[in-house]
């Protein structure tokens, strides 16, 4: 079985139709930034379009999403923010969305201390899984997936410390569009596919209790 993951949609879904085997995935995992400071209606348009390609969506808000977006995801029972969901026997998915403060005063920002508290509290719900994939919109500090154009690292130290301590099976992240790539923190692969409009996505396969991830691009 397989899943397709991406984020940083920003209300632009056209690229998704070119993703191979999107329609046969067990679910589509969205790591954040569904809209551009958008309303419930904006989120509904994005999700409805993606459901036309695959009806099984699991999603969380990013820093560019409003409370109305999160409420819409909860209403449809597709939300993963501060939740742990079963993907397959022994395999779980945990989500923590939003981001730490940015220079742009986006709607989905929380203090660093809140983000790290959320990580710990949500992880406490995940004890029953042999392997855990964690979707964290904010990337870990000091990695190859948190660098802006100037080369500065702008990710979260708390996210990095959490990954170092917990060593989940994989981390899906985003937020920093120009830092598409894969890094490793200890044994944990951390994958940022970049903006969906740029063609990046992650394919996740689970066969015989073995998890594998590949960063892919349709371009």
C-alpha cells in the first residue's frame, strides 16, 4: 500500500493531477498551507478538487491557514493537527501544524514553546504504533530543509530537539518553499517536498512492515 504526501498548496491544485498513482493511494496527506490566509470556502474548494482525484484526505493547517480552515477539516473528520491516526496495523500518522512566528504575521503562528508542547502532548498519544510518521509543518532548525534564499536557517530548534529525542520513522515537513529536499536527523529522514505548484511530493510505501519514502517531482 502507498500514500501520497505534499503541502504548501496555497490554493493551487493543478499540478496534483499529474502525480502518478494519486488516485490509488490509501490517502493523500497534506502537511499544511492549504490556502493563502483563506476562508472556509477557499479550503473547501481546494479539498473538493483533491477529493475528485482521491476521496481520502488527511490534512492539517499551516501558518497561512486560518482557524476557519482547521474547523472545516475537523468537520469533515480529515484533520491530523494534534491527532494520531492509524494508517495501517503498526503504522501511525501524527500531525502538528501551524508554525512559529514569521516576519509576515500570518494567521497560523504560535510561540516556539507552544509548538514544542504540542509535539510532546500529541506524541504521548502515539504509544501503540511500531512505526510513526510525523507531519510537522515547521521544519527542524539547522537542517537542509529549513534554509531560506539567503542561506539562513529559520526552522524550529524545538522541532529538531523533538526529532533527535524521539527518532520517528519519518518526518514530513514544508513551510520553507525553497528548501525542497531530504535530510536526516539521526536515523530519521526529514522530507520537504516544497510547493505543490513546483511539482514536489512524497510517495510513502508500506510493505510487509517495511516503510520507505521517496521524494518525487513531476517536473
